[in-house]
C-alpha cells in the first residue's frame, strides 16, 4: 500500500529512508533528496535512483517504480536497461523497427513485403510500444499487443509476434538491449498463449468441385471483359491471382507456348515456367489489341501500365455465378482434379502449382521442373475446363520423363 503523500514528504526534515511501499523509498540525506527502488536479485540487494524531489514528484516516482518492477518481472534488470537505453541515445522500438526494415528490405522479394512489415507494426505495435526504449520492452508489453489479436486474428498475431521478435533480436545484436527476447515463442510465449492451431481452425479457400468447374469456366470464358479473360487464364495455368494479373508480354514465348514468371513475382522467389495450352494461347491472342508495350501488362487495369486489382478477378468470378468460391481456390480445384481424375504423380502436380518441396532430401534429388510432363498435364486440364471429350485427352499415367 502507498504510504507517502506530498504533505508528509514536505514535512520530512530528518535524514533517513521513508518507505512508500512495494520497494519505493524517499531518501533524505544531508539536505538532498532522492527517490529509489530497492529489490533483491540473485540474493543480492539492488537499488535504482529516479532523481530528486520535487523535480520528480510522488506520482512520477510511483510510475517509474512500476515500470521498473515490470522489467524485473520480465526477467530484465532495470538498471542495465537504463544504461542500454542511454547508450542507444534513448532508441525507441519504433526507430529500431524502421532501421531493421531498412537494413533487410534489399533481401526481401519485393517492396510490398517491407510495406506489410511496417504496416503491421504501425497498426498494432507502435501505438503501445513505439515510443518506449527498446531495452525496456518486456513480456507484459508483448502480451498487451498480442492477446487482443490471438483469437480474433491468429494469422496476423502470429506474423506480428515474429516481427517483434526479429526487431528485438536486431536491437540485441546492435547492443541496444540485453537479456532474453520477450517475443520469443518456444520456451517462453508458448507457456503463456495457446498454440495457433488450438484457437482457430485453418480456413481453406473455397474451391469449386472439379466436376462442376466446366460449366462455371464456360461462363467465365465467354465474357469479353479483361478481368474475366484474366481469370480464365489464371484457371488454365493454375497460377496465383497476382501472377496472372501481373503477367507481362515479355514473359511470354508464343512460339514455344511458354510463360516464364520471374522469381521476383513468385511466392517462393524462384522463376517458374508455365506450359501454355492452346486455350491459354488463344486468350493471349485476344489480349493483343490491348498491348501497349513489349514489357506491358497482358491484362491491363484502369491505370495505364498497371495490372488490374485482385478485386476485379473476384468480381468476374461472382458475375459468372461463382461467388461462393474464391479465385485462389481454383488451384485447389486443379490439384483435386489432377489427383482424382488423372492419377498424376504428386511431384508433377506440385511442380505445376509452383509449390516448394519441403522435403530437403527429396528436393536434392528432384531438381528438374518436369516441364514436358507438365505440358501434357496442362493440356489435359484445359480439355477438362472446356468439356473436351476425355477420349481426346492423353492419360497422364502414360507419360514418362
């Protein structure tokens, strides 16, 4: 319980230590005064001064003591934290985070990734700990940020936690903080927060059953809008929305019927060759009147030189009667069709989707991209989308490398 008041402090004329409670002391010695917090660490007494009275008032001293006790509970030493803070010129979490982003952005796939980093931290972390010295951040600070999001937005919270951890690790490497990382998951936050898999089920992108796709594809392909043609192209190539929307003419080799997507536009960061079916090539021919430059986008949006938005494809899908499904779910439809209707080997179907092989040993032996076998697969997929009789489709199981 707090014991001191401004009146009792002003009345103190005798040297000595006067306790306010919870380790906070008002000390008068030889006519000078100071506030100090006293606590035990590893069996030894530690004492930290906050400054003289009345320059440091009673309320301010109590707040400083509270901040120090929070650091102690988080396993940090408030004296060392203050030293580190002064050594870093009072460097704040926000300043450290922005410096981390600047230092690492050259190694990220694209500028969008850095923008997402900064936006996430600005939305959830900076309002609470942005102005705080990076050394002073403890477990309670991290939990105050994550708890409101952990169940409502588990994916966002997981990414945010990792980003805070990276920033604090960066600060420690620069000598701006010491001690354990309060945002670390294993052995720390995993004891305080439920695992992500326990708080929210994984929500899969709604996919069209592969047997029902041809009728939906027909409605999409017969539309003359650029967004519908882009959606049809994405379906035929089993590509991601961003990859199809960002397709450029200099990535297309019409003679070889090949679309080569540069690594900068791929999720895994590796270039990806896509064999183009006759139906996909026909869409490209239909888009040629819209070509403005050799390196221009194939499916232009409302702004010259810029691809259309993701929303445009969603609207095209809804206009065709597919509002119960998602554009990304078309890749799942392709994967189900490849497995159930063709017996395609897993590695071929996964390569068609540009999925990274997580088995490092297997990946070391399977270094090719199975391009020729994927061409047969994509021709068969186009035939399915267009309702071509199955007798005209080469069984995938008969294809050999």
